[in-house]
C-alpha cells in the first residue's frame, strides 16, 4: 500500500526529530523525540507520547539507505506488534542556509 504525504521527517543536527503532516495550509506535528545513529545504516528513534497517532512511545528501530546522491531516504522501521519491517520513503528538502 502506498500512502502519500506530504509527511515530513525532520532529523536535526542536535539529535532531535519530528514528523510533520502537511494538510492544505496547515501542518500538524504528529511525532517528536530524539534519534541516535547506531551504525552506518541504522538509527534509533526515541519517541515521545503523542495524542495524534497510535505509535507507542519508546524506541523505534530504523534501517535506511540513501539513494540518488542523498536526495532519497529509503527507511524501514520495525513494527513490534507485527514483527515486520515497514517501508518508508522520503525525498530530501533542503532549506536555504542548511546543509
């Protein structure tokens, strides 16, 4: 199943992270927390409680690979409830004055 956003995953240089869901002229912060790189292609998201969705607070294991010169992030997160890896894909958006 393909679910189209626009959903933005923001990974800050300071280890902060959040997901934003853009709906028309509004954006909703759907998840936030911190992340920690654990390997060349893995990181862990530490999610805070959220009233906006049903994700369980705590650690979320992620695997990823960069494609197209770092423009595309293909990620998978481990769903503890199903025991399966769930795919995600993000296109990099850079803002003026950022890396």
